[in-house]
């Protein structure tokens, strides 16, 4: 059995080669990344996006600049579009804005960030500042971060969408304890997107949020698919089951991502990384076959048995 580390090294080396990522790495011979529809518009999005919490809140010295530029290059070269940030993430918006100017295929960018403050005027100032920091004329998606003052901000966002200042409206949480309030918000207002946590080890969102998003035609962004690395600690030293190849999976990272991606209400998953070889591995999850319902049950049982 090839270790996860060795497989990632193989993927990374192949990605850096002359041939494109899909031609070299798509285990099912698939030529393009899997995409899902945004229900409110019909627009298609690649299922693999990226977050920036922690990973892009850095000082851009020479080595860090080169490393994060490589992360972004792999992301776009391998079919990525959605990049999610927030003013809460320190310098992440500014760092992304600076680095994206040097990415040749950044036209594919689906720029998403959040408003994370109280009050209408403060929210408007913060969103304008985010545009300047990420160097975009408008955001594809503006979200209300962790439901903060959402009843105020949603009025601004609805007006901005009507005026063409943002394309889509969203609301987020990273905490299971906030699901009750998130459900109320989704039922009350016309959100295009909702963001929350969902993974093979945290399936609370299956109870209400994923079914509600599907019923109401709301696209989903899924954060923390690795539970901040806890899933990798859980399987440390354990071989990947041979049957994972039935859904074109060759690493534990792809195993966890393909589980999350395979839920029919998942639109896009946004793991964060600052390591180029991890980005290559993450993006590979967005190609090839996904597990069906029976396989998902097998995956859960296997992880819980470890």
C-alpha cells in the first residue's frame, strides 16, 4: 500500500510536469473537474474551492510569497474557481489580492468574502475595504460571517445585489450550536449560498442544513472538511482501504473530501492549505468518480472502526 505522503509526492511531481493535471492525474480519465450548479442562477461551479483562514494570514517574505503563489497556481491550473476569505482572517484578503495579480489564469476566480461587524454603516465600510484589499471591482459572493448582525446586513446585501455590486448573497457559520439561528435565517431571506461545516466526522449538518439548502435551492460552501486536521490524526498510521479505488481515491485527504463532495446538496468544498503538495492532493478529489449512498455508509463504518 502506497502511503499518503508518497502518493501526494507523486501527484505533486506529476502536476508540475508538462502535461496538464487532468491528463496526468484524473484516475478515471476524466478531462475536466466536477462541477455543480448554483440553484438560484444555473451557473456551474467546480466542486473544489479553497479557504484562506490561517493559511494566507501571513507576512509576505520571499519564501512565503513563492510558496503561496505556487498554491494558487496549482489551484487554478487544476480547475479551481472559488476562493473564500473574510476580514476575520487578518491579512488574508490583502495577501490574496496581491498574489492573485501575478496569476495568469485568475480570470476564473469566483471571489467570496464576508462582512464581519455590527451596524449598517460599519458593514458597508468593511465590504468596501475588502474589495480594495482583494483588488476586485465586485465580489461574486458576499456572506454574513457567523450570522453577525445578519438582519441588518441582509438589507444592504439585497440592495447591493439589485444594483449589481455583488452577484450572490450568503450567510455562514462554523459552529453546530448556531444551526437553529441559521435555519431561521435561511427560511426568512433569499440567500443564494449558505456556508457551514460538514465532514465524515461531523455529520450534524445532514440533519437539517443540507436538506433545507436542497429544498430551498440554496448553494452550499462546506468548510472544515478535515475538522482542522483531526481526521488525519484519527487515521494516522492506518492504510487506506483498497476499495477506495472504486471511487478514484488514493489518499486519506481525497477520501475525506470525496465523502463531503458526494452529498447531493454539496456545491463546493473549501479546504484551506498553504502547502502546494496538499493543494494538488485536494484538487484531485474533484476529478473522477464519487462514492454512492452505499459506499458512503461503508466509509463511515470504516472510519468509525479505526
